[in-house]
C-alpha cells in the first residue's frame, strides 16, 4: 500500500505553526529545512510524533525536519499546500512579501558568492603589490609596464565590478545574464567614464534639460543590483505580453531602452548618493579623532562573528566595497577603507578558541577536527569553528567576541596614534593571513606600523581567547573519551555469511555516533560509519543499482544485489551549495559494480563555503537486519570493508 505523504505534510505544516509561520523550505538528502518566522510557534513534539518524521534538528537558524528517503515526496506535498519553496521567497508564489531593502540583504550572499574566489585572489595580488611598492618604491614610480600589468590584475575586477555584479544579480533574479551584463557595462562604458566628475557628482543635459546627475560608478554595487532587479521584472513582463514571433528581440530591446536611461536618471544617482552617504558616514565616524576608530574597532570586534552566524556579514561587504570605491582623503587619497579593517581580529579570536578546546579534550577524532577547524580559521573560514565548537558551548563564543572587542578597540586606539587619530585601514584584501599585506598603504605615512598594529592585535585576540577558553572550558564525556585501540572487535561476526559494505572513499573512518551531524550522530537514519575523506571521488561500495540521485548531487541512495539499502551523503549541510562543486557520473536506475566511480566533488569549493567534508555511509533499512558491525577504524582505502551486515 502506498504511503500517504499528504497527511505527513499537513501534520508537519500544522506542527510548525501553519503556512504563515513559514518563509521558505528546501530539502536535502534526508531532511526538510524550514526558514520560519518564529521558531517558538513550532510544536517540536507534534512534529516528531508525525508518521514518517524521524527527528527535529535546530541548527544554523533553520528548523530541520528529518524524514529520510521519502523527503522529496513530502516536499512535493508541501508545495501543493502552498508552502513557499527555495532559499529566497518568491512573492509571486504567495510567500511572505519582502521590501526591496530586505530582499537585497537576503540575496546579497547569492550575488557575491560567485565572485568571492576571484575577489580573494585579487586581494592577494594587491597585497603582494603593496609589499613590492613599499620595498621597491623606485620601481613603482618608474612607470615600468610590469607594475602597470600587476596593478591591472589587482584592479580589473573592482573597476568592472558593476558588470560582474549585474551578471550574478541577473542569475539571481531570473534575467538573461547577458542582458544583465549590458546593463552593468553601461556604467563603465568609456564615453560614460569620460563624464565621471572630479567631485561627488556633476549635472549633464538629457534631452536638452539639465537633469542627468552623473556620479562615479566603477567599483559600485547597488546601482547594478537595483537596475537588474527592475530589468528582470520588465523582461518577464515583455516575454509574456509580446507575441512569440517578436518577443526574443523586442523584449530585450524594450527592457534595455527603458532600464539604462532609468538607471542613469534615477537608480544610479539615488543609490549612488546612498553609497556616497555610507562612505561619508563611515569617514565621519573615523574622523572623530581617537574615539571614532576605538568605537568602530570595539563594535566590529564584538559583533562581526555574530553577523556571520546569521549570514548578515554579507550585508556589510558591499558597504566595505563602496567605501573603497573612491579615494579616501583620510589616508592619503588611497582607495582604503576602515569598516572591514577590524574584522580579522575577531576571526583570529575564533581560531584561538578552538585551539584551546583542542588542547583540553582527549578524544583523538574530536581533537583532530578542532585543530583542522582552527587552521581553517587562520585562513579566514570560521563557520566550522562556530557551528561545530564555540557556539554549541556558548561561553567559548562569547569569550572570543569579548576578546575581539578588546583588541579591536586597542587597534583603533594605537592605529589612531599612528595615523593622527583615524585608526587603521586596509586596501582590498583576501581572507585570513592572506589579508595582512593589504594593511600596507603605499605612500601613506605610518604604513608599516599600520600592518604591525593589525598583526599584534590579531595575535593578542588569539592569545587572550586561548587563555580564557582554556581556563573555563569543561569538556563533556564524549570529548574526554580516549580510544584505547583503533581495532574493532569482529569476533562475533560470521564474516563468511555477512553482507559486506566497502569504503567508498579513502580517509579516516569513524563510528556514525561521532558524526558532526546531530541526526546521523543519533543514528536517526540508520546505523553506519562516517569517513573524513582524503580524496575527491566516491566509489561504489558494492554491486547493485542506483535508486535515487538528489538534485543537489551531494547524496545518493543505492541498493546492493542482496538488498542492503545505503545512503552515501557527502558533507554536512552541503545541500546549501545547490550542487556546486559536485559532478555525477551515474543516474537513477543505473546498475553499478563495486569500485565504480559514482560522483566526485571539489574539496576547495566545499571548504571555502565553510562546510565539513565528512561523508556518511548509512544503512537506511537497518531494521531489516539483526546486527550491523563496524569492520574497521582509522585509516581506510577505497574497497576496504567498513561494515558487516547480518
């Protein structure tokens, strides 16, 4: 008899507080991930008691309902009930309507993520160039083309940022990306650039009237996003309203001929003035000698990682870019900013916290994971530290924020002493330790000391956090458990008769109860193992068939020829990547043989996004068997037996 997923969906919907309490829902390999308006309105017990629901997990600001293999079917029923789906609410589908400002905050991550790697890359280039300029000032002043080429490599992305932002925004809003690029390109077209004013703005004639307010748009963000958003609405309207015979060329024509003039007449000036106001506002705070920089350092040091928890740090990124879009008179006319200059201090404080935790705990697996997360923090990726270690215990996170605030304020104070009252500043930079060269400010007095101050403040925040967390952290029983041997007792296993599950990837195998994912840790989806992989490819653990390939490509369900059903799930929360970094080599219904390549993933893409690579291998029909035994612990190679199923 077929399962009634509609009843499951209805009961989940009621338990969470009804459709009015749900902003959006997406699903991964095993669970529904709800963004809710108010989690206190959800009745956890009612949701857990629903037939078909395995568990409820609250993490990362999401209300997660663990379903298992039937998650897609329940998701489809929720769609039928009118629940808004997707990471961003589409107001046309009856979800919660958002203001333009709220939509910008919610989509800024999607707009910036595609260019983040390049942004970090050019930050390193500019840092290297800053070092070379300070060490070899004659070379920088010689007009040698080698300097010009390197400077171009560092500046090209920022100069043409309106085009790149227009492209990613077009993808986000459902506009043809090429049309988006045309809109962004108009902002940096040579004839337009030639009209850029020397001051904040200039007025030009448009149709014989002095109504076109011209500003500088190279390096800006908001005009492109707003213009592309408006263009997407026009384009969709024209595609529906125009006859099929002409919509393919008349639609783009009407969209562009309306959007581009409107962008220069209205959108550009309005949001250009907003950006200019932000820039001047930050500079006015900095210009409050000593007090302004100290307060800025304290606030950014205390709350930057709090913003990271909620993803709101993305709302600050365009402010920082806007601040550096034009020369800063407080720092010798260099394109340098202050609002992001203090963020490295709380980032490195998180690394200090997790290194202290690693020093206090005894469990080898947990300690290794803490050290790995700390190394990631040194390179600017703190999400694994926050979600995996400091935030769950609360006090380590709070102490790191306190330390960040103290040394952020000190950096503002000593930076002000060095700069005449304006604190510290940085050029466009990368993340983590690669950001430090960006604190060199060629041609600005006290440039080397500016770098030294941020290094000392970072080391101070790391050291103080380490000390405070080490003195106060109390490991739990699991963290203090010492594994006496990596051997596994398989004396009670009938090896000849048992079904065998082989390792799908090379790495270090652990019990599923040590998984970083709460649902797998509780064996809510079945018994199994998890592997911290060394490779980037997943191979078949047996002969069988592919039963399900998830749309996000991070997980598959397969079934052996003798009936064992296995979920191979790569990463923790990697569903949020939407398939980015994953490549499937099989499809549903395919027959597979042991050792066959199933799918592969880009470790760098996953790591840069801040997600764990831990791969879970779970027997989803555990209830059909008498005993499931882990066959091996520690290092495994592809093809080694990791589970015996009896």
